[in-house]
């Protein structure tokens, strides 16, 4: 079962469904979800193999899109959908294959294409972290700093380290995520078109979505709009949260 965090209450507007990226969780999106819930219900997810959602050997975009569809069908049958990175690809997969479920689509810093990078190094660092005797998150950060030098990356990953209930453990199915990494960074070349309103919002400091990608995006999302957030990288929602929220709210509530 997918874990969901629901903010706000149902209104005349469809709910907003938030699909986080790789290693992300509903918890990461809590503040943004709450701030966007003034006029609608907002549902933030833990994707499969993440957080408190179920673990599965299958982690394809087809399977993740089916997960999103199940949540939408349980909450009225149509939603606005916001997905970041891996969650953005799952959201595009949903919009292309089940367009009747999506009113408006927001894709944060990802394009419908394969990428040649890998996050298996981060997985190896998490798997190599000695956790059986951990008593504090600060000590976990110190140990993880031996293999991951960027403090912000460590802080993000450590949000998925469970230290309160029972033995210390990662709330990520690291073995499966590592095995399917090429599929996560890839794209299944899904055919189809989503004709509804679409916003592709990217970080100006990120190279995940470039002007060269716009034509291919518009071929499948003909109503696509493009916005670049100054001073933000790939984790634009964490780096420029207020600007990100304002852009999303303006798109969702106009037109």
C-alpha cells in the first residue's frame, strides 16, 4: 500500500497529487504540501520502495504510474499532478497513458528522456554506512561524510534513516533501487500525447532540462509551458521553495 500524507480538505478544485523523486518522500514535501493546501486537498506520496510505502521487486515507470492512478481513482477520479525527477517521469507516464485522470500536469526538473548519470554511488554509500550502533543523526552524518562530501546531499538522504521505531534502518529498498537504476534514469519511450495544461519547471543551475529538450517535450505535451527558477538546481523545490510554490500555485489556479 502507498503511504500518503493528506493536507487540507476536499474543495471544488481537484486534489493536487505530489510524486517525489528518487530517495524523496512525502515528508520532504510536507511544508510545500501544507502551503499549497489553502484552496484544495493536497496528497503527498511515498513512492513504492520509499518511505512507508510498500516494497516491490518491480520499480518501472509503468508500475509507478499505476500507483498514481490508484490514488487518484480513490480521491475523486481526477487530479492535478506534480512530480519531481523520478516522480516527474512517473507523472508523465500517467498523463500519456491515462490522460483522463490528469487535469493539469507539473513536471519539476526532468524531461521524457534517458540520462547517462547514475545514483548507485549514493546507494553504495548508504549501504556501507554502519548503522547498527547509531544513537544520533549527527553521528550518522559524520560517518556518511566519509563517502558523501556535500552536506545538503547527506541531509537529504538521512531523512530516510529511521532511528525512532525499532532498529535503525533505511526506509528505502536500496537493493531494488540499485538493481533498476538504469531504468530509473532511463525512459520507456512511451508513445501518446497529453493535451492538457502542462508546466515544465526547472532549475536554472540544473542541466536536466535544456532548451534542446523543448521540441521533444512539446511533441508529446503540446500545451507545455516552460519556467526556469533562477538560483535553483535540480532540487529546486528545496532550494527556492517560496518561488517554486508561487509558480505552481499560479499555474494551477489560472486558465
